[in-house]
């Protein structure tokens, strides 16, 4: 087998899709379909309202994550969380 042919078979070999890829693909497809429907059917005012809702939701999730991290570090500092199980 020549070097060129061997390189070609390595480069263009098909790898089977992993289980994770097969499980997550429908979610990406659903979100792409929802985005297409929103983009084509909603008015500019409705899109702006959805953007504001998404922005507020993102800030709320960020605040909840920060509060959870602060609470965990607070409990860790005062030894309410054991070092190991």
C-alpha cells in the first residue's frame, strides 16, 4: 500500500456516530426548527419580546448559579460539608 493511498484511507475513513451524537441530534433539530418558525412567522415586536424574556431568564439562571456557588463555598468554609465520604 502506498503512502498516498494509506493517507487517503486514514483521512476519509468514516467513523460511526457515537451514542451521545445520536441522542443530542433531535434536540438541535428541534431548536433549529423552532428558530426557523419564530423567524418566519413572528412579527418584529414579538421577536423583541421573546428576546427580552430570554435575556431575563439568562440573568436569573446566572444569579442562581452564583448563589449556589456562594452557598456551597460558605458551607465548605464552615465545615458543614465533609471532606470525603
